[in-house]
């Protein structure tokens, strides 16, 4: 029943490919199976290159009409642009991360794009129109308060309302939370989009609107995440009435039972279904006069009959997940079972056949990918029966979105559109055609069959930057099983690539079918390349002048190899085949051949070597150091018998080993280093190094020229990497770095100020930075392609960050300051530019201004950071006078809060300055500085208050709270200092010892970890450090408060002001304060009240800390009930999670010790009947407070 995955095992009943391959044993060509058999396509498709030349002329005419792709089965052409407003919005958006939808309305022909805030509607113009597109813009409904839906995900659903061909359509929008807006005409979208009516759909808690679908004339349906369907009727008054569908019958029933009807009458919403995936329309019922509405949920399918005048009727409700799984097991009992089946989309053809798009998990080891299937069903006697299924040949290349499907040609073909591709599949054929987007930044928003404005039905595909017209042809006819058909099919695909690939703004990326046979690929590419060389009119445009034709031929061959590389099948081409393609391209590129060697790079370097050999023959009697020739001979000798058979090592190298130039450069660099280290023939060392440098530079520069002439493009630059440039391999980088260092040492030792070594030195620096930059760019690309080069890229990136300033600094040390400036500019080392200006330019401000004007914020921001790092803040504020916008932008985008508030004050942004100071306060370790900052922040907040106006207390509340804590901390320090003797002030530890002895002796005996915490906070206080709020509360409540019982109430007031404290930590602080209040009091006398008068007992209660704290809590409204917990909670140790949240820096052992302290405190309190004692004291406090209030009233 189900076909297998595009890379899975062969489909049962489908013959595997019988094409014999000339490269069948190549690595990578075994164990690779397509979901849609390549051979099936080969058997069904006649190649287009075998058509007559008249048809080729029509192809070129189509290309001039901006046809992007054409075959017998599928034609894709440009159908219009999108409005400028939409283009600008989507150009700056992440199309795969942000929320956008869009479509082309099938009835009106209008297109629209929906964003979280705005809906854009326009009528696509004709492809040839140059007029501006009128874009109607409408505000999206907002998200209601209390909704759990995040605003950036609250994308509304939309639909155009069709009245007829003589009237502009209306627009209906529904937010996720059910707010419906309706505009009778989209014309108001040009003037503010006012005059809409609003309706609120009654949704269940956490229920969301998912989809809005036109159903019948002025009748629409909306689906929800709770499985409900709403009927939306547009009436003549311009309003929309919304009513939910009645509950459907249980799955498996075709009519509603009596109980179900009763339920539907009692509860309009009825029992909810699983989440609705999508809805679609079926054919109109000829007997009922109603419209079929098919609803696909996560696990079932339903069919409704909907009409304007009658109540909807559900006559089909069928579970699909289990049923399809059973069908799978029945047909593939020996295969892997169906895993993770997902229903994605549904479409109904004109004859009533149902097509469902599903996906499931395919085989693939640790990382299986999703496989897609089209399941054909048919309604037989009120139930669906399986007819057939076919796999979709698609492998995602971008972030996944739910694919959609629609039928064409009455259901004979289907087009499935993913976010980056279209797949055409025929019902009665195994042929499929994949059209994938080229640009990673493009996305397919929607595709739809549009009937407006034409006699037939056209397919329109909406991209983020244009509209495409898609025409589906006929399925290919059955042909003979011929192995030559394999090369023919691939040649036809490549032909489309080289003809339509150069079409301006072509968004498509042409692709080979899955599992391309290496032998057929080599045959097809070589045949097509030969056709280009022969100027076959099927491929090459006829031209009068030879120059134009040569350029066209070179363009065709360039697109040919680009197409092969883009499809990732270059590795299937043998080296000889790639060389043949390169040779053809070289013939097109050069009108004459040098006769020495066919590779341009080899020709260039070989010509240089010829000059060296000629010079050697003329100077046999004199000393000449032909270092390059010696390096070649040394390398060929080390290679052993690999290149045996010729005594001419130089020519053998250029014939057989020119692609091993990186290794040769390593030998050359080793020879230069050996010469500088041995000091033999010392007088010849400068000339040896100079020649080695010259050769290396010549080779690298020639290599870059050759790279421009497609060597790397054809995969011949290196043996290991297809797209990696040999000029930027690690070997070349090491060799150039070695030559640069040796030249630097030589210049330093000889003091040479002129000569070849001086000339080469700067060129080596330039090329060393160039090859490092090239390799970094390639590694970045390789990482994006998933080549697993992340570690190498990160390592080289860090090395380059060190190497670049080292090279530039070395140039400066040798006196090449201007060269260092040039390279720093070329390779964007902004920090080095700043340092060079600071060190070598007498008045650097002028050059700073030049660089700021040239590089804008990328340089300016680095310059400002340099000034801040070196304490040159005044320079930054001086530059603000010349570049105020850049400085202002710098402070907005960078963390420089300690200076930003000054900048804000200069712009009179007092509130921003106040907030900036408040932000700095949190990181300020000294209490004196914190007090100053808070005072300045409060003054800044009050600066906007006009004379005679009263300041809003809320504006300064935060700063006053902070100042309160500063005041409390200051008072604590003053009280502690009174306990310190003159001798104790000599050392901080002595000071702390005397303070904790006076205020924490009880802690030391009973709670060692709490004592350690108390001592640490006291030390910080006495050192002038600022404590956070929780630490201050700990100090206040942990210390001995025998003489300051009111401190506990003060702690509660401070805690009440800490509104930003997380809930768990706030709860922990509250319980700790009350527990320490109870621990402060001696409860023994209250358990032995004999011989005590009532007056004595009352006086003892009034002297307790509990009484005083309860009185304080009652007298201050800020101490709310959440700060007065139940007594039972106080007597329980805190949660470990709360302790971990309060002290995240503690080790687990320290937290355990702290928990032991808390457990000890609770055990001490459990020795008394605390709940009764609390109740007794609380009642007494309440009674006395009430009596006092009554006396005051009297």
C-alpha cells in the first residue's frame, strides 16, 4: 500500500533500476534507493534534447517570456511581483522563524499576506505590467488579556469575502483568541482600514482559532484547536454571525443518534474532537443542494453537508490513524511497521475521490527523517475505502513547516508544496518532478488553484518576493526499457538548468532525481558539454558574432558544472570526466592553446619555470639558486615510484602532480627555513629566501587566478575536498606563515631597508591574511552545509584573531606602518586601526573621522569600546558632538551603563538616565557609591516634574526603596561600630570578631552555618560593600535584637517593598523572619503561669517580639497577608528548592548544613505549643488595638 521513503528500501511491486553503470562500484553509489524509482521515471519520459530544432527555438522564446522551468509535465513562469510594502516586510524578517502566512484566494484572485500585526491584500497584476501594485493594509485583531498565547505567535487567520465580479471583495480576520473583524470592502485598506464590525467567538479556555475557510456564498467556517467548527454567516447589514457546529456522531457512525442529538441541543459546542488539522471543500451535493465540507483532525476525517438555510449535517466520521496502520501491516507485514503517522492535509477531487497527505517516520538509524505519502481513498456506501498510495520524493533542506497539497486536472495530478519546494505527482504514473527554491532566504507561502479572471483554472504559487504561474501538462507515456534513457533523462534535467538557470530572478534551483547513477551522470554531462562545444541550437543561441557565441557557450558550461555541484553529485563524476568537462570549458575560454599544458594554472607556473630553466642554462658557470626547481625535484624524489618513468621531474610534476602545489609549497618553505637555520653559505641566504618568497607569491597569485577560472568549481583544486580552494588549505597557511616569519627574522638580522625581501614581506603578509580569510569563509560554508567542520572553524577563527594583529604589528615593527594601515582596512581589523591611529598618528581624530565615515557603526562602536576600556570616556563624549547619532546608537546597543546615564542626561532623557543609574546600582559593590547613584537617579526622575506640579510617588518609589535599604545598612554599620574597641579597629577580622561576639554568639553555638553566613555579611558591611535586600534582612533578623525588638517589624516592611523578589525567595524570607521572631522570645514562662497575675502575664505578652511584630504588621498596610503566613508553615523547615534558589552559589554540602540549622530552629519551637501561644498573643494584640481604637473614637 504505502511506498517507501526516498532513501529507503525499494517499493514492493516496483522493479529496481536495471541500468548498468560505468561507475557502479564507486563509493556512495551502493545502498541508495529512491522513494520514486529513477528507472520508473526513465521508462516514462522522452528526453527533450531529442526533439527537433523548431521546438528548441520555442524554448528560447519561452525563456524571453521569463519562464523559469519548462517540461512536458510542468511549466513554471513569472506571474507578477508582490507589493513593495510586503517585499520590505519580508526582506527584513526571518521567514522560517517569524510568523507569516499568505495565499492567493481561489475565487477572487487576490493575494494576501498575514503578519502578527498587519494584513496586506493586493490584486496581482499581469506579469508584463510595470504599474505600481495597490496594496490594502489592515490591522490584525489583538490578543485578549489573560490569554496564554504569546503575542509574537498570535497570527490571525484571514479570508476574502466574495460578492461577485462587479464588486470589491471584503475581508474577514479572526485572531487566535476569537476576535473577528469584518470589512465589507477592502477599499478602506487604503485609508486607515476603519469602519469594520467586530464579533467575538465564544471559545473554551485555552482554545485557539486555527483556520478560516470559505464554504458557500457568504458562508464561512472557522476551526479551533479544541476540534470545534464555527459557522460564520455574512448578512446584508455588514455583520457576521457565528454559531458552532453541532457535535458530530461518534467515529464509525454516519448519522446522529438520539442521545447525540439531545446533547447537541443542550450543549451547542458538543463533545470536542481532537485538534483540527485542516478543512477543505468537496463537490456540491446534487441531491441535497448543499456544499460538502471535509474536516481532517489529528486522527480522523469528517464530512459535513453545509448550506446557507439548513443546519449542517455530518454523515461521515471515520478514524484514520489506526485504520491506516492496519492497512500498512496488511500490505507490508515483513517490512518495518508504520511509526508516528501524522495527517497533514486533505483534498477532494471532482469525482469525489479523497486524497490525504500523510507523513511518517522512515528508517534511518539515530536520525530518521520524515517521509511523505499521498493516500487515495474513495467513498463507498458511506465509508472510505483505500484505493492506492504513492510516496513523495522530497528531502527537507530548511526548517520544517507543514506541507500543503492541492489537486489539478480533476484530481489526476497533485502538487504538494513545502516551504522550499513544489512536488508534482500524477495519480496514474510513478513520475514526479521536484522544483526547489534556490535562495535560502526564499519561501513558498502558499499555492492555490485560481479560477478568477480566466476561463479555466490556473495554479498560482505565492513566494515572499514574487508570484509564480504553474501549468501542469500530461503524465509521460510508457516507453521502452532502455539504458540510454537514464542519460537522456539526466541530460534533459541539465538542459533545463543551463537554459532557464540564467533567467533573471529565477527563484528555482534545478535538481536531479534521487539516487543518480554515476555512469549515466558522466555520460549525460559529457554529451551535453559536447553539444555546447558543437553549438547545438538546442542548447546554444545562434549568434552572428563569434564573441557572443563563445560567451554563451561558456555561460552554458558554467551553469552545467554549477548545477552538478549544487545537486551534490560531483563526487560521482570520475576525475577523468571532471577533467573532460574542464577541458571543454577551457577550450571555450581560450581561443588558442599554449601547447605546453592544458591547465591554465599549470601553463602560468610552467612558463615561469621555463624562464628559470633558461636562466640556469645561461648561468652554468655562475651561482644561481633555482629554488623552485630544486623544490620540485626534492618533492618528486620523495614521492618515489609514484611518478616514475621519466627523468624530467619538472615536466612530470606539471603533467601529473600540479594539483599537489600545497605540498610543494611546504617543501619550499622547509628549504627556506633550513637555509636560515644552518647559516651555510650565509651570503646566499637572502637570495634563497627572496626566491622562495617570490615563488610562493607567484604560485598563490596564479592559484587565485586559476580559481577564478573554475578549477575549484570542478573539484580539482585538492584531492580531498570538492569545493575547498587549495590556496587556502592548512598546508598553504602554514607554509606562508613560515616564509613570513623567516623573512621577518632575516630583515631583523640584516637590517635591510630595501630590496626584494622588503617587497616580498608586505606581499606575504597580504597573502597570509588572504588565505586565512578564504579558509574561514569556506569553513563557515562547510558548517552551514553540515560538513562537521565546526571545531576546525572555531579553532582557525581564534587563531586568526591572534594572527591578524600579530602580522600587522610585525609590519609596524619593521617600519611598514602604512602597509599595516592598508591591510587593517582590507581585512577589517578595526581594533588595530584604532591602535595604529593612537600610536602613529599625531592627531588621530581626523583619521578616526575618516574611518567612522567609511565603516560607520562597525568601526565607531569598536573605537568607543576601546576608549571605554582605557578610561578615555571624555573622548567618547567629545565625539558625540561630531557623531551624535552613532554615539546615541552605541549606547542603545551596547552595555555601557556607567557612562550611558551621563549621555542620557545630556539629551535630557531624565527617565532613561534614572533607569540607567538604577541598573548600575545593582552591580555597584560599594554602599557609598550606591547611595550616590540612587540619589542622582531620584533627582533625575524628579527632573521632569514641572514647577508647581506634584511629583508622582510611583516615579520615585523604586529609588526611595533603595535608599531605605542604604539607610538601614548605614544604621547597622553605625550600631556595629559602637561595639568595636579601639584595638579591634586595627584589622577587619578583629572588627568582625567583636561584632559577631556581641550580636551572634547564640548563632555560633546552635547554628554554625547560619553563623558563618551572618559573619560573612557582617564582614561585607564593615568593608563598605553593598548587600542585597535578602542579605540585609538576614543580618537584621539573625543578630541579637534584645535591645531592638522593633527590628523584626522593620524587616517585614523592607520585605514588603521588595516587589521584584521571586516568589520562592520571598516566601523563604517571610518564613525565616517569623521563625526568628519566635526564636527570639522565651516561651517557658507562658507554660508555667502559676503565681502570675493577669497583669503580669499580659505585660510579658506585650514584651514579646511576636507581639511587637504583629502590632507593626497591623499598623502598616504594606505588610500584606502574604507576609503573615500560617503558623504551621513557620514550624516546618523550608523546601530544598527554595534554599537552592536563595543561595545558588552554595555547594550542596553547605545547603545541607543550612537545612540542618533550619531543622534545629523548628525543633526548638516544636517544644512549645506555638500555635496556641501565637493565638493567645495575637488575640491580646488585636484586643488592645481594638480597645485603643474605640477609646480614640469615644
